[in-house]
C-alpha cells in the first residue's frame, strides 16, 4: 500500500474503523451470550449491570455515563490511548448488550440447563476474546476502562498484568456487592482471557486484518 497516497490512507482508515466496529459488536454479542446463559459477564459490565439496576437505569445509559467520567480521567493522564475506537466502544457497547439481550431472550429457547450454560460459556468466551483481539489490533484507541491499567503501568512501577488483574478483581468485588451477574465467565474474563486473545491475534485477527489492509502497521 502507498502510505503517502491520501486516498489509500483514507481507505485504510475506513477499513480500520469498520473492523474496530465489528470487533465491538462481537464483544457485545459474546458478553450477552454469557449473560443469558447465566454464566456471568465481564467484571466491568457486571458492576454496571448491578449499579444500573439499583438506580433504575438501562445498562446503556449508565455505562455511557461511567465511560464519560473515565474518559475525562484518561484524557488527563493518558490521552494517547483515546481514538475513534474509544468513542465507538464507550457509546455503543452498553446499548448493544441491551439490544442483544432482548433479541436473544426473545428468540432462543432458554431452559437454564447445565448444557445450555456450558454452550453459552464456550461460545461467549470465544466471541468476546475474538472481538477484543479484532478491535484492539486496529489501533484506534481502547475503551476507557481498558486504558486504566495501561496508564497505571506507564505511570507507576506496577507492570500491566498485575495492574489489570488488580483492577478487574476490585471491580468484580464491587459487582458482587451490588448484585451484578457474577459467574464463571467473570472469573475467566478477570484472569484468563489473555492467552485466548493472544491465540486469536496470532492465528486469526492479525492475519485477517493484514489481508484486508486494516492492520495498524500494514
């Protein structure tokens, strides 16, 4: 690709925005699959579902408000983490989870069985981690929540991995206290998604994005 050609650069940016958006939709769908399967959601969403329920607000409205507050902090302490993907993520994830929850509960025969829970867990984790891998590799900014541990690692002696684990554990504890949907997926999201995201990076998303001309370094 001719990186100096404005037309080619515009096309590449449009592709990156499209794949970032697709990744965010897949993240929301994966989270919803785990939610309706009764196996929990990721720590941040669990906390927001619990608090939004207490306040009588939809998840989309409450999560957007929380993201705006976090975005201000990210802008002050680590603005280079902000991009178009940040805005798409913070605005749409909560509303997409609301929509997919309505759609799937209205169309799927949910019976609450262990088999159903197991299928939802496997499918939801696969979708969630694939979506994260896709949107992050477009390098268009990360969600305000995802930026917190990155900023902590950059500004303190604490490495990224323990910073992120500490963040997720704290948020999971808050989610538990406010009655958020804690489950197996919450634990997986807090501790074990890294290897799966790396797997998708190596074997699916980076090759896919490079082939499409949407990889950040292509």
